[in-house]
C-alpha cells in the first residue's frame, strides 16, 4: 500500500493558550471529512508534513499541531533561556480541548506515534466522549520504569554509547538517575555551553537507542543545534517528571477506553520500547487490536506503514 501524496494545509494559525504560549496548528484534507488529530512524538519533536500522508484527504480532515515550546509554537525551547515549566501533559490536554472547540470538532480519531501514544491515551482517558477511535504506533506509556529502561538498561546492548551518555553528566551523578541529571543540565543550568553539550549528548543517545534497527541511519535533525536544544530540554523535562502521570496510571485507567476501537502497531525489534508495553495495554483495553511487526523497530517498516494505512481506512467513517 502506498501512502497518500503530499498535500498542503487549507488552514493554519496560532492558538493563544492564555498563559504565554502560542500553539501552531494546521488542517489539511477535506473540511467536511472525519476529523483526525495527529499527535507527534518526542515529546518536543514537532509535527511534520509527512504526518498528513497516512490519511485519505477526500475522507479525512487532518489536524496537526506543534506541542508547546516546539516546532512553530512559541516561545521555543530552542532558546535556552525560555522556561518550560508551563509545559506538562495536562497543559497539552487542555490545549487539545481548546483546539477541538476552536475547530468545532465534536469527536475525532486520534493518531499517536511514540510519545504521541502516551498523550493520546492520557487525553482519551480524560475525555473518552471526544474520541472515535485510536491508532497508536510504537506504543509508549512513559512510565518511570519505561524511561529507566530506555536511559539505563539498554546500555547493556550499547555499552560504548552508554558510557559516553553517562559520561555527559557530572561524575558525582553518574551512578544515579541520568534523566534527572540531564534535566538539571538542560533546564536548570545558566551556562549555554553546558546546555549545548548536554543537548548534543542526549540526542546522540536517542540516536544510538535505535541504531540496531534494520535500515538505521543517523537522524539528520539531531545535527541541528536548535532542534537538539528544543528536543532535549522538553524530553528530559517530561521524562524526569514521569510525564506528570501516576506510575501505571494509563494501564490502571484503561477501562475508560471501553467502546473506543483501537489499533496498536509495534515493532518487535523496538529496543527502547519492549513489546510488552502494547501487549499489557491490549490486555487492559479489550476494544484494542495489537499488531506486532516482526521485522520492525521503533522507526517502523513497510509493513508498519501498511498497517497504519489499513487502520486509517477502517476509521475513515468511524461513527
């Protein structure tokens, strides 16, 4: 199956959240189509034009937005002096509801990739009456033990890369919580050189964590200093706070998703996100279907794309 051709938005804008943020949004496809909200990963990656290509533009109204402090939203975390304190999971959920109301959407399909899965689940469990269906790819729940696995335990597979990552924090903190240490370097330091080095080291580890996947190549955006700073500051802010979720909250509250159809698509070779994460979610959410792609990792494969397109076709006329 081929993805849909590139297309341009029919409307764009910035939404004033009322607390100092302006959130960039855009809509593409058919204004009268089934609304789908595309939630980008990271947190802090920003949306991309490619996110529009999974959806039939004749059948869907495709909604994208750049989450706080990233992409085209302002103020940008690429400026190391900008505070990220008013950027939490619950702020983002309020932004989603404000955008839904502004666009006059009653209920929409949710798509989430990586971190976007955590955000989609948290939103759907808070506002299940606003969700028609969910497609979650490279499923995350951002539990503290998941973050610890990603930033500590997979170092056993990548010992040299993890040694460099661990060496990026002060010696006295190397045997402790590396995420908290990087958050302090990126969001509490007032030395721009310290922040820039920490952003580089964090993104090098993010790249290493997917480097064993088939077809891997270095992520070009990690070569951009502004993107590195934006991304690393936001992701460490979220990870060091457990995404402001109680541990296991999304699994505990999965019963709130009853009646919402879901498709969970996950690569068995996803080193940083073991397949037990979507498996546990599927056990707690009977309306979800788990699709495990044997040859794929976190970045997906041709089969991953095929399953996304198939699920999007299923949900195009979701009631």
